[in-house]
């Protein structure tokens, strides 16, 4: 991935040096709850991080409708000083340019989000953010939260690219731009409509709506990649293949099979490996937001 020519963003908040908090509580999950979930995971043979992360996600979703004041903002970083921050700033900067152009063509105004880099845990307007949950977008403060250790997880666990290779960078950019896709959904009013619909249906149907929202964010990431490549010749040989291996590795079916040995489609929240790859490629091939209507097909 070539990112030297990408514009840099000044909307990166670097909280990696902030080690205060995160051990006594995790976003409404008390220490006793965390220990209990850890023991339960050990007894069932399930990675306890998935249990803790799932419980925290439910806690965060509940608080998102209750909390009115955003979390205190850390100072923005204007001059990236290490390679990870430089990379994140470049990817974020390119999304600001591309989505602004796309919105202008549609007669709309794009409002760029901020991205918070943290290590271990930090506070967000959607509750406590921790590495076990993975990267996420918080619509309450319009920020993306990223524990950069997730980049190393891509290299070590998901085998989406060769450790230390440039192909890993596009896989990492895919993770960031997927979360940007959720911000785009928020600006377009899609997230709020999904949340309203989820409150009127059963859990399996609510999960299906969540899957469609996640697949659309994958498609939006593909749209970004198409336009960024046309503008800055972003892609190199092997980049797309590496990102698609990553998308496949974090499909719900692959993760369920790895953690519990069997698949429960009704419990999917992000989509299968095949769906994630297909919708990213739809965005990449077409470059059109209209092609990313994952809510229209009977089966996404």
C-alpha cells in the first residue's frame, strides 16, 4: 500500500500514553463480572475476551441511548511522530478528502469524525473502550476508537498478511475505513433507523439488521479504496487479497467455529466471511454508494 502521498488528518487523538483506569471497571462491567466471565470462558473452553467483549458491547449499546454528554476530549495530535500514528493520520486524511467529494456530488456536507488511538482502555461517549472489544465507532461523540494492538492481532492471529509486510497496511486501512463507514451511516441517518427497527423485532431479526449495517460499512470501505486508488495510486500487488483474507478471518462463521466449534447464523452480528468479502469487493469494483444497499436484498 502506498500512503506517502495521502493527506494527513489533524483529527487524531493519541491517548496511548494515558494508562489511567481500565483495570477496576470496564464500561459498567465490574471487576467481579470480568473475573466471573473469565472463569466461565475457561470452563466452557471459550476465549474469555469474547465473553467480556460481548457483555461490554451490550452495556455500551444500552448506555448509548442514555448518555447525553460526550466524554472529555483529549488534545488533537497535529504532527504525527511515529509510524503508526503517521499511518493512521494518512488513512484518516484520505477518507476526509474522498467522503467530502462523494457527499458534495450528492449535494450534502461531510462532517469528518475524529479517531482516538489508545492502549488497553479509554473512555468514550458510548462507555468504556477496551482492546477486547476491538475497534468501534461511537455515534454519540462521532469518534472512532482504535487500540492499535489490533493491528498486531491482524498480523499474528488472522493471517491476513505477512507480518511486517506492506500488504498488512491495507488490511489495517480496511479496519479503519470500515469504522469510517459507520460514521457515514450515522451522517446519512442509517444507524438511527437501524436502531429504531431493532427495538421492534426479536433478537434474531435485530442481529440480522446489525449484519446488514456491518456489511454496508464493509462496502463503504471498498468505495473509499476505489476512489483513493484512483486519486493516489494507493494499491499495490497483494493488497486487496490481504485485506480480503482479513475480512474472511473476522467473519462470524469463522470466529464462531474457532471459539465454540459450531456455527449459529441467528447469532451473527457482522456477517459471514463470504458476505464480508463480497460486499467489500462490491464497493471496490463500483465505487458507488448506491451499490452498497445491503438492506434491499432478501439475503444480504
